[in-house]
C-alpha cells in the first residue's frame, strides 16, 4: 500500500475470506509517499489454487471507502494505492509476477 498524496492519511484495511470471515484487519497512518507491506500468509504462498478475498479499505475514518473482490494465488499480490486528488482516491489492483 502506498500513499501517493501530498498529505498524511489514515487507512484501515480489512480482508475477508470466501466465507466472509475477517482474516486481516489493521489501520495505518501513512505520510506522503510512504509505503507499507505485509508478507503473504503461508497458506497463500504455498497454494496452487486461487483464493477469493474481499478487500475493504477505508480512508480517513470514512471520507472515502473502496471494496473489491479479488482472487489471489501464490504468484499474485494485491496492491492498494491512495491518490487523494483522483476521482477514485483508493485503487485496489492485483499484479502477477
């Protein structure tokens, strides 16, 4: 996750599994151009199957929210970008390496 904005933002991230159970929930205070990342869980790093997750991202205590359902596997990573001046300030995407 990276804050591409000139200001500081509070960002809350919650990840739900395919059974709608929370598997990750944390909040961050990101300074301008600051990034934060987390290691993939063991079960995702070592699985050949795709797993569905729902990402809920809340910016500045609800000023903006984004929710996305994505499938991840051992070669893919979810990326969250904050662009406050953009029409959509929270962007959630998947990259595959």
